[in-house]
C-alpha cells in the first residue's frame, strides 16, 4: 500500500476526483510541455458528466493559464479502466498534436495510467488487509499506530500534523463563514447555526454535526480541505475528531495517532476496493470516511486492534449500496448532510464496538470486498453521473 501521504492530501474542493486529480494532471502535463502553443483536454465518462458542477473545466483552465486550453466533453466515452478518464494534448502553433497523455483520476486526487493501478512501485506497506495488520499487531504486541510509524516515511507524523492543522482550519473557517455556497442551488451554510446551538446546549452530537458541516461546506465552496479519503467526504473525520477534542479534551498528539489508524483503514479500502464515487458510488467515499473515522474513534476510546477493526467494519457495512447522485453535479445535495450523519454514525459505531468484547462475525476485509462488488453492480446512473436518484428527481420537479 502507498504512504498515507497519498491518501491524506491538502487541496481545493469540491472534488478530489474531478478537481484535484485533473489539476495535478494538467500541472504535470503543462510542465512537461513548456513549448506547447496551446492545449486540448478530452474529459470522458463521469469526469465529463459532472465536470461542470465539480469545476473540472475551471481548474484545468486555471492551471494551464495563461496558455489557451480547449475542453472537449465526451460523456458518452467511458473507458473500461475507470469512468474518470481524460486525455491531454499539447498543440503547436499550427494546431498539430505534439504529445498526448491519457490518465485516470481514480479517487482521492490520485492519478493512474491504464494498467498501473495499485502499483507496488511506490508501496511502503507490505500488508494490505486488516486481518494481516491486526495479526501483526497481536504477534508483535504493537498497535496500528506502531505499524504506520515503522513502515511509512520517516516524516509521516510531521505530515499528519500538517493534515491535522489543515483539517482544523477548514472547520474554523467554515464556522466563521456565512456566505451562500456557490451554485444554482443557493444553499445556506448551517455550520455556524449548529455551533451556536452547541454552545447553548453542550450536546456532543450537535458539535459533531457543526464541525462536519463546517468542513464539508468549505469543500462545497471550493476552499482548502483535506481528502479524507476524498473531498466529497472531507467533513466526516474532522467532524468527529475535533468534536471529541473540544468536548472531551483529547490532545493534538492523540488526534495525530487517530489519523494513523484512520489512514490505515482508508488505505485498505482504497487498495482492495475503491474510494471513487464514479466507480463504486458514495459507499466508497462517505462510507469509507465513516469506516476510517469509526476506527479512529475506537482507538481514542482505548480499543485494541480488534475493537478498531469492528468499528471500521460497522461504519462501512451500514453504508453498503450508498449511491452517488449529486444534484446538478454539485458536491452539495446530498453530500453535505451526508457528511454530518456519517460523522455521528462513526462515533456510534465505535461506541458499539467498545461495549463488546470485540468478537464479531463479519470482518472489515469481507465488507470491503462486498463494497467493491456492490459498486460494480450499481447502475451507471448511481455512480456520480447525476443521472439517477436525487439528481434525476430534482431535474424533473
């Protein structure tokens, strides 16, 4: 599995697959072709279907500026390797193609060329299943945090400190902002209202909602957030972790350790299934985020590897089949509320697991595989194309 640096990234919302991925691709291609007179970019499948709402064209044009770039939308062209495909072309002054590059945005801002997904080239973790990692912990008398520290890059904890800071800032900025969320839906922000209610009632669940909404609303507005594991699910982990810190007094160090646990779970899901809404629906985004957050909470509550695995399993299992049906292609409805609900569900999943002795019938690895297969079975309309579910209903109302 890759370093947690590849999972937790800092960047602009609203979509890791549709915004961050294409931005990275455009920047790389532009730098490799400095003599090009202009560029052309073909967007395929889901990348084209919801690209307008996800600001795909905007971020590509901004990245390649001041040179001109032509965006060609080909929603009907769906590549077998992944629905989020794109081809970038460098053009000379006569309009001839001097170089082209086909690449796929496979979730969480990660780019892959055809046939190179989950490559072992940059792998830092030998173990790729939760069963193997919990076994390693048991045999060595160590924790999942130990596994991360011993295997990832030497500066991984420093990186996770930057991730914690970026998550915290997204929450703080979201609470302090009252402007409408950009787009034709004219959605009002609710994080500040929820936070005011928390200060009056001191109800923990309200604080979780407030913080999750704050980060998610920042993402929907195209601001700086952390992929956790994606932009569309960016509110779940900060929502529950910072609520626990401010309500119960957990330290920054403990939150960084919790991010080690969450990242390990996210890595397992990303490696063995997918975190791309275009590929497996929202079960791979908010469902994965809930699983990651649940495991992190179980760790903070003193659970061992078995309790952590159980909490993560619950978090993902009860999101199986969750569709990705963004209205108008925006990461707003149902995405923002969904982040808040998943943050609270993550906490509940962890509490449930801690009450038990950790023994359970279904493993996280089994649920991850089930999620992968379920994603394959989902109709295209329910995988980030804005053609089914709420998106279709909204267009017909």
